[in-house]
C-alpha cells in the first residue's frame, strides 16, 4: 500500500501547499510515509484536473488517496462525483480525509474482524458521499451569493471587476526580486501559489524590458 497526497486550491492566488505539513504529520502518526504529492490550482467542480488524473493513473489497487478535506477532492455535481467515485472504486483505492475519522480505518490494522471492517467501510462510504454533497452545496451557495453581489453592484453602478491586490504583489516582488528569495520561499512567505509568484514577477520584468 502506498499513500499519495492530493492538494488542491481553487485559484492561483491560493496556496495549494498550505496543508502539506498537516498531511505529512497525519501520515507519520499512523506509521506511514507519503509516497507522492500531487498539487494543483484548479476548481474542484471540474473533473478536468491534470494532477488528479495523473495521480489516479499512477496508483495501484490498495493505494490510498490522502486529502485534508473532502472538498479538496470534490466539489463536483452528482454526475461528476459518481464518475470520480466509480473510478476510485474500480481501481481498488481508498480515500482518507483528515476531516472524516471513519476513513482513517484504511491506515489501521487494528480491526481484524471482517464483518466489522465491512460495516465501517460502508459507513465511511456514506459519510464520504454526504461530505461530497455538502461540498457541492457550499460551492453552489458561494457562486450564487457572488453572482447576487455582482448583480447588485452593477445595478448601483459600483462594480469595477476584480482589483489586483497591489500590496500583496509588491510583497511578492520585494521578496523575489529585491531579496532574491526562492520561488518556493516567496510563495510560502506571501501566502500564494508558485504560479502567482511567476505571474507577478514576470509582469514586473516585462515592464523593465
């Protein structure tokens, strides 16, 4: 059995690596090491995720997908979740989420009774489905509130679109360009993704050129 960690953030401005240490510590407490990390900035409402696809392709029966929360794996609608869940089941994989205690059974050998193990697995499957549905509802609610807010702002003539975080961008440029911090260190200190650091610094370099 190998454990593969999947880390996802929705936008380039968010740090998908934020929970890496938590996952590493969790695996260590259960006597395991993480064999591979799959990190991406992509919407959980889409099945078209390069790193998720690559991870599933790399995994073998009996392997474990480790996530911080179920919404990191899925904010899919019912049809999309059914497709992903079937692919996971067909490959004989397990999902372990830090926010779903019943899923931690996959990393434990303390339950030796087959009936008890089967019952706990069934309960975990139902809980996983429930949390996936909650994650989708949260996604839809946030999208609806965002749309309502934009609509109201437009009606009042106040909508200006998304404004770049000038202070955050300046911090990124200072760390990366002025102080020579590495790409990874700059992203960590600024609380953004490496792609954001590249984009912000490239913009500055283009201005100089």
